[in-house]
C-alpha cells in the first residue's frame, strides 16, 4: 500500500534568527509501507502496544533536548497550518528558555497555542526532558480549551508525572526502528497516548540519508481514531494528519529562532 504525503522539507539551515522567516519548500514523498505488516497496523484498530517504559533515576535526565528526531532548542518557534474540527487552524509552538522540575526531573517548557479561524481555541504547556541515552520523555502538560469569549471551558487532558498516579512516557526514542512502540503518557482516563514507528525513509534531496520518520499514534480513550506523524531529522514534526476517524491536519510552514 502506498500513501502520498506532502512533506515540508526544511533543511537545518532554515532555522534562522528572528529577523528572517523562511517558508518551507513543498515536495511530494511517496511512503511505501512494507510487507512486514506496517500497512495493516497503520489502519487497523490498535491494541495497547508497548509496556510502560522503565524510568531512569532523576540524575539521568537533562532539560537539554537534542534528539535529532525531536530537537527542542530554546528560542525556536514552529508555525503549523491546517484544519481542525472543520475549521482552518494555525498552531504556534514555542520552545522557551524556562525549565520546571516535575517529580524530581528538570524539564524544558514548551508553549503551544492553537488558533481556530484566528481565535485562540486551545493553550497548552508541555514538559519534556531527555535521558542520557537520548530518549525524549514527556512529563506532563497543562492544557485548556477556550470558548469564543476566551474563557476556559475545559482542562481535560491536564496531567503531571508523579501526581494522582500519572506516569511519564517516552515521546521519541533515541534510535527509532520499524515496529517499535510505546506509551507516551499515562494518566488514567485523561492522557493515554501510544505510538508505533511504521516508516523510516530518505527524501529525494538526501537519497543516502535516512532523514524521515513516520509514526502512528492512538489512544484507547478515542477508539477508532488513528493519527500519523511525519518527522524530519534535525527539525522535528513536519506533518500531523488524522488517517482514521477524523480529518485533522497540521503542516509545518516555518521554523524561526531568536536564541
């Protein structure tokens, strides 16, 4: 089975200072899911794959997240455009210079603002950290959905590792491999995302380098919904799209930094 994605190829040099914004060049990437079962796994109802990861001691973590598949350089701003709930969306993700200690572990603070039809619809603050092997861990999020007047109508999905039974998970492995799966977060009934690696590819601009990663994500809290995410090495997430059970899509438009 073959599915066509529009990949926004952003070489590392597009991470620029705040005086310049470079828009991505769009190229087509044909993603062939091999006969190993990846194609079936991508579109079938997923089970609870991946056991809870073994957490290293607190001294093994750092807020400096430099995993090439999901780098979080302080001062970097990612701009995504797409659709959500049938509305045009703009998502702004900013990696701050702030850190926060959660359950004894120092995490970098990432702020995410989602605008629907130009109005702020969701605001989220995420907390990531990295272990000595290079795995990126997810330690919690503060999230809020806003009504048309800017008032908070829900904080569902908020969780923090170490509180009320919530546990951190691995958001991005240090060395992703086909078939690898795991739990990214756990707070019973609120946050139970899982991932599986279903593709590792190269692009036409770098034919000898595996620089593109495809994953599927799901949660038992929303059965029947499957998302795909596309990552480019050195940049991070370039595309997120609902493949089953919905029609959400977010494409990376630009990356800037004022570090």
